């Protein structure tokens, strides 16, 4: 599957927050952005990645081309 990783641009939290979701939003995950995610994002506010759902964890794969959703 492909997911969008989106970082919060503004917020009241002390650390950057992230939102990860698939196109139909049947999978949605919100949490503090980890250093690894921030490194993958390379300064971008949103990127798309291949991903696999393993139990309750979303495992990100390779970055993909920009999607139209």
C-alpha cells in the first residue's frame, strides 16, 4: 500500500507531530515524529511511501512518487 506521511506545520506540542494515512483513510496513525521520520522527510511537509501493516505497526518502505490525493 502507499501512505502519506505529513508533518504538522504548526502546533502546540513541544515536538513535531506526524500523521500517516492511506488514500481511503482506513489506516490513520498520529504521533510524535521520530528522528528517523524527520530524516526521511528531509525538510518536506509531506511525502509518500510504500508501507506494510504488520499487526498494529505501519512499516514504511521506499519513498514513492507524489500521489494526487
